[in-house]
């Protein structure tokens, strides 16, 4: 097979013998933090604009060899080089079909006479929920009666199988029940996108984003000297609204106003108010422009109160002001701010990344009824919240002269006791940890030093991702899949958890590989599948489309919206022969299906696909019908999956009936 990095070079992602980390920080940060950081501000600016095959591929039939992906010192545990039996074809056919094969790559078989019908089964079998296993068994019965052939099992009991002392009895009962009813069971594992279960034992396995040049003053105190962070951010203008609406209404949203009734407000005699109505459909937001230092951590705090609030979404955003695209530095939807609530303090944090000027937005998107008040808005530069400590996330303290200070001698170990306070769950904000300066330190009271380090900021409330280069992460994968193989029946396939990955390619270890985000992800897929297929020979791999789809999230601009450093283009080159794509790109389904069918130049190989449809539309029959119509003329679709996140299983029957009714038409259209 052609080398992965050679193929990436064709896409313009090959630089200096590796693959370019587009949008990366300065070379001094991407290779080592031992250098001085006098040019941090200027160097921090980067480019940005937001059926079954056979078992896993062997080393000879994969897209590349592991050695081509990263340096041997940081690719992961030795198990990453494991191989499995050679790949054959999809759904019992030879490697021929509507799409040809090249270099041993399997082509697409003929469209099956009947569709595979899957449903996404969401349950919580790891808890003491008294409704289980009866709840899951009732859904299984419903799916079997509707004619489904398989269930994709999304349950944290799977990712807890390698927890010491974990009782998998309920999980095994439900799996056995489904199998006895004639369903294939597809466990979802290796949650690289939603990695909270992977970091329960060690929060430091999370992917860290750099904080560069945070300044501290050495403060003397009776109990001992310490490092106090310096807040470089000027106070929010009129944060208490006591100077009227000045500075807050520049965006021009009509329903934002000033409330001067003291009893309505949190403090003082004024606050911001958003008034709704039954006919309101517009946004109503308060804004402030903030001037920041790049690659620093900032804390936003405010108070909010609601009365009869319905409709719309209360969102806090921080958007970059430079360039033609609005790069997102913070976006948090506060679902608790609905109905009638008392004054509540909200604390959020974000990394400025390359930004030096941003706009803070507080308010309602999409219209609302009822009222909402905002008061006492504060923003400040902060430090060390959720600081990570592992080999790939080092700490460096230095001064303007270039002197580097020694951890443990000149300053105490930098650790955040508040990291991962409830296993697998990270705070959006808590008080920063204190760093003491021991007696005998070369740091004297009044001196100023800078610190480089790495933190994790959870998204959407609690989502975190793990480091794709950390050997301990790959070891977790090996431990989990080994435990899974003991619990699930022989012949079980695997649903790899590459989905909505928000933290990628930002820690020192990942940056030191000089790979684009896409190339890094591609290499991780190959390594992970080598481990999985070695533990479960003959298993088939299913994977969501989004992180490997140029019509979905595998784009140059994904990094504009999430803490991903570099272009995700080319991530699909890590997909191995025989992978089955669970395609949920319903907004661009024809283009996405065509791409994975090998009908676009960027992906010359073809993959079998299952349309992961419905998505809680409320109309199961309509969803299945329209999704099959979108697939017309595109080869390789082998079935559909009823995909619900609510979860809502009321449309299982109509979805399956419509899928079977429309299948003959799709089959006739497929080349």
C-alpha cells in the first residue's frame, strides 16, 4: 500500500518529513517548551478561517504501516503494532462489485436484497437503576417485532468493563437477551469524542491546550511565598449596568434593554433585561468587546435570573473579531436558565488561542417568551484551572532574562486538586490552585515570572477528549477491548467511538509529531484498530462518518469552532479496508454517501454504509423514505439505523416499515 504520509502529501499536508500542523503555535511550542518564549504573542498566530467486511486489516493491507505515522517514541504501547488476519470483502462477497478494488482494497458487493435494520439502543446498565434490565428488554422486544436485525449498544457499562471490580451482570443479561431474540449486538467502545469514561482514573489523559506566557508575581506572606497570577484584562466596561446601557447594545438586537428597578436586579439599581413575546423570533443579546492576550485562559462570571422563560436558547459566546470568519473561543448553552429561576451565578472559562480581540455575547438566540435578567458581569485572565500533568503536557516557568526555574526547587509542584473532582467529570470553572515558593528558591518576593502549561476546558457542559498520542490511552483501549472480548459473544463486531471530537492535536506530545490534525487522527485510527482486531480477530469495524467526512467535520475550518489545532483534511485516510460507515450527515447526505462510495477524488476507495437516520424528527416513516431517496443512484448502502438521542423509540415501527418499502427502489437505482 502507498504510505499514508505520501498520500497526505498529495493533499498538500506534508511538511518537513511529517504532515503540516496547520494553524499550530510556534515551533518552539510544537516541539519543546524548553525554549524561551519572548516571541510568544507573534508566533502564536496560526492559519484558520469552523454489510460486513472481514476482520481488521493486517499490516500489509492497511493504508500504511504504523511506522510512517509518528516517531516510535510517542506512538503508544507496543500493542499498537499488533496485526490481525488479512481482510477479505464485504457481506460475504469477493472483492469485486460496483466499485473496483486497487492494491487489495475490497470493492463494493452487490446491494443486498433486504436492508440491514439497526437501532441505537441507549441505556445505563452500569447504574443501580431498578428499571433495568426490564426497560432494555422491552425496547429489544419492540425492535424485534418491527423487524430490526441489530442494535448498536450505547451504554457506559461497556467503557467501564476494565474498571476494577465492575459488575457486568446486567450488561451480559441484556446482550444475551438481544442475541436470543435474533439481534446482532454492536457495542460502542473507544470513545475518543466523548472520553469522560477514559479519563476517570487519570484526568491527565485528557488532551491539553497550551497556555503560553501567563505572568505571575511572587507574593510574600506569613505562611510562605507563592505565585499569584497577574490579571492582564481590563475590567468589563459597565459590567454592573449602573452606567446605563453603555457598551452593551452595540449589536442592535431590539429586545435587549436596561431595567432600572432595583428590586429586579442583583446588585445596585440597574441590570440588563431581555423581554420576550409570543411572536418574538429574533435574537436578543448583550455584547462587550474584550482585548486579550493570545494563548491565555480567561474566566467569565455573571448573574442571571429568569421569569417564565420559554423558547430560544440562552447562550454565552466569545467570538474572534479578526478575519472574515467568526472563530469561536467559547459557546455554552445554559439549559438550566429556563422557566422561573432565582439569581444564579454562572462561571465559564475559555482559551483565547490566537485571538487578541473578541466579542462577548450574552443572551437569547431564536426568540423567547418570558423575561431574563443579567447583572454583574466580570471577565478576568486566570491561570492553572484544570492544569494537566503528564509527559506530553509539561510546565515551564521562566523570566524575561531567559532564566528557567526548577519545579520542586524554585516553586512547588504545579497540580490542580480540583481536576476531575468526580471521576470522568471536569468543572468548567473552580478557584485556581495555589503554587507555593519554598524556602531557598531563586525566586524572590516582587519578581515576575511567566509560565507555559496545558489545560483542558470541557465543552457543552462536560465533554472532554483524550490525547491521541498518549501511550496510556492506547493501553486503556487494549484493556477495555480485552475485557469486552470476555463479556460479549464470539463474532461480535465493534462500533468505534470517533464522534464529535472537540479536543485534538494541541498538547506538546501531539504537536511534536508535526502532523496535521487529520494525519494525527488517521494514524490513531490505524493504531487503535490494530489493537482491537488483535484482541477480537474476525471482528468488523463500524464508525460514524463525521470526523472522516469532508462534507461534515473533516474540514480545514472545523478548528474555528473547537479546540482542534490544524486541518482535519485527510483523516479519512486512516479508515481501514472493510470499515462500515454509519453516516449521519443528513444535511448533506448525497454528497457524503458519494464520498464514501469512492465517487470523489479525495477518497478513491469505497466503503459500505448504513444511513444513521431519523434523529428524533418525530416522523419515522418520512425520515426513512427521504433518506433512501437521498441515496438513490449511490452504491454501497446496505441498510439504515434508527438513531435517537432523546431517547424516543415511538417511531421504531414506522421507520422500519418505510425502510423496507423503499429498499427495492434504492436497490434498482444503485449501480
